[in-house]
C-alpha cells in the first residue's frame, strides 16, 4: 500500500529533513514539495494525496488557515517550530503534531499513526467495494439461477408457481408466494396482495389502491391496504 504525501514548508532545510526521514519508508511516496500552501492546491486536487506534512508559519497564508480552507482534507501532520498551536491544530483534526527539529524516533511514531489510520480506511473501502450484492438462488428450468435482490421488481403468484419479474428478465419458479416472501428481506420487499409482492424501492407512484412499478399497475389487496401504505410511506418519508 503506497501512501501519497506532500510537504508544504517555506524552509528548504525543514523540507530536506522530512524528505530524508521519508526515504526510510518504502510505503511512503513523496509526490512533491512546496514552499507555499497556495502552490500545493492543484496537486492536492488532482493527485489524491493521502497525507500533508504542513508547516504553520508561512508567507501569504498560514498552514492552519490553509487547512480551514480545504473542502476535503487529506490527513494532516503538522511540522512546526512552535508548540503553542497544538490545541488549535488538534481541534482541526490533524493526525499528529511534530515540533522542529523533528527527531527520527518521533517521526517514526507519526508514520505509524498515518499507516494505521489509512490502512484501516482502505480496508473498509475494499470491504465495501468487493462485497457482493445480496442475492437468492431460484430454481428455473431445473437449474439454479442466481438473482440479485436489487434486480427484482415484483413477484406475481400463478397458482403453483410464481413469476419473478426483474430488470433483466422474468423467471417462472415452482414456489409459493408465502415461501418466497419468507426468503426475501422484509425491509426491502412487501406483500401487497394475495398474488403480488413488490420491491419497495422500485415503486414509481402510488394511486388509490395500487402502486406502479416499471409501467405496470399492481393492485393492493383490501386486507393488505392499511399496512402496505403505512410501510411504503414510512420508508419514503422516514422523518414524518
């Protein structure tokens, strides 16, 4: 895991010290260095920077004013000769605060904080990215078909069969409406009639005793009407 970083400091010697410290860490990729905060803006916006090593006292704009101006903040490690800005800096959610001259041991501690924090964040992103969409298996024509729940529009009962209507096609399944209703998550699907169950998030309109999904008007049974409308409206208007 490469961690992209930049250094913003108006002192060339301070930049050199941080560069030398960073050279010992293979996971840290120094993208660029800058002697003013303003000059760093294009790189921050274009290069998906993970960490900024940021000085405070600089010409034109201080490091803290620059930090306040950022709409989306990378992780910030303050590098300064002044101790008195520590409380103000941590109020701005900086990851660490290093006082110059920065000894390597203290810099190592900061890098461990950076690595651990970003590692956890990227693990969470990967978990979300690679997590498979919820699905069920339905037996169609003697074979098991994997159907993504988010593809299902509604289900219609046809005596001993059900027809599962999805955005990719229709599937005839030898299964009862009661059985399929028990397999589907109740927060996403709703039985609204003896012959129909629907995906709540696929409803495009409600009119009288019916709902519309994919240009199909589906009736709400009299015995299901009160509960169905209450649940549909509560989901679409959670604050009411």
